[in-house]
């Protein structure tokens, strides 16, 4: 056995829920040194002894080990029978996990994007499972935007975009207002940044934006500073290609690449023929990148966009101006073949 192993387990229901963190290791290693300077919670001693009796800890090696246990007891816990039983079970499970090397790194990587975050209370969406439907909230009227957001289905596949007109009227703080209505949803700040890239990226990040958009027309240094700032604050960067004659040329010049490239046709020219752009070439230049397509997206061309390689379908008025916002959004999701993901996934042992 290695000198130091860590185990963790959560068992029971509030307020008597048991949360155990423990360290087990040899007496002559770092665990032994820590043991000599700490007091172990006495109520878990039976769990450790039973773990030896049941073979979780090899009996012939038991004298070589020390165990340090951190026991959480909720201040509102009153049922001592439940407190004891939960902590007993959680300690044995944590020991078993520590000695079996659970979880493996493969299991950690598999589960990292599935689990509900303990602090925020919902699963963090990292845009790892396209396709996604991005609803562009370009209306500079918060009352209408609020009504639209409340009418949208609650789906992991829906991304909310704080459009440039909305941000210009209410400031980047409108992103926080959107998150207050849909804390589990990815929110994009469509900044269309052209200058002071790091400053504007930081502003949007401070306002809780998950994805922050800049203009592909910005100077290369501005773009690079913008992308680097996004990486620092844990947000994804999006390059908007509206009016960019050759996005691939711009992308080739960048030392750091954006996480998302949006092939975008302006509202004012939507009547003209649509061009998807060279998605294959963009992927060759950027490597792992999400492709969004925007401008004139309707139900009749969704499948063509996906077939062309789009990961994100950006829809504005076809949803936001619809009489039935809920129905319109569901129609797009159905056309995209999106399966619903359970936001309240229950974690069990493996």
C-alpha cells in the first residue's frame, strides 16, 4: 500500500447526514506523522475495527496503519441513532474506497461533467455534448426578455445569449439578471469587443458570463488578450465573424484560438443568400472548436446547418417573436434531435 490514501463518503439524509473524509496510511509515513498530531473522532472507532474484521483492512497489516477521520455533524442533527449509524456506514465505505483506489482517474473524467455541483446546486454545463440551441435575446426590453426566458423549456441543450442591444441598454449586469432566472443555463455575453479585449472580457466575466463574444474584426493583439483573459477567468471565448471577409485568415494569425467560432450573417442582410462558411477549414486551423451558425436560421434549414458541421444553432426572432415561445423552442429542439438530460441526476455507488 502507498504511504497515504484518501477516502470520502456521504450517507444519509439531512440533518443527520454523515459526510466522512479520511486518510489511511502507514505509521512511518505522512499519515502517521499527522496522526501523532491529531485527535480521531471516537464514535468511528467501531467502524474501523469492523473494517478489519470484514477484511476491508487486511488483518495482518492492521498494526502498520493509522486512520485519521474528519466527521461532519450537522448542527441541526438531533437523532443520535441516525447520526451514529450514518457515520458508521460512511466511515466503512470511505475506508473501502480509499483502499480500493476509488474513484479511478477514468471514473473521475467520466463523471466530472455529470455531477451536480455541491455549492451551486446544479450540473455545470461545459458545452461538451452538442448540438445546442442558442436563443439570441437581442430585444432591449427587459420585461419582454424576462417573459421569454420564463417561457423557454428548461433544457441542458438551451443556451441563452445576452445580445449586444440588451447589454448596451442595461450594461453587463443584465447577465446576472438572466442567471438569476436560469442559474443552470449557459449565458453568452455578446460583447462584440473591438478594443481593450482583456478589460471587456473581465467585465463580462465579473458579471457571471459563461461565454464571452468578441468581433473577428478586432486587432489580433486585442483578440489574443481577450481569449487569454477568458481563460484566466474560466469563461469560453467566442469569435463573431460578422462582416469578417475571411475568418480562416484571422484564425491562422492567432497564437491562441477561440473556443467557439460563430459564422454570423447580420440581421440587415438576412434576405441575401446564406453561406455557411468553410467549417471544415476552421476546424483544421483551430482544432477542438465549437461552430455556431447565426442569421436567418429557421426550422427548414436546421438539419442542413447540422449536416454542414454546426454545433450550435443560433435562433433569434423565430423563437423570441413567436406567439408560442415554448412551442417554438421545442420545435427547434425536436428538429435538432436533442435528448433531454436529467438535471437532478442521483449519484450512487459504482
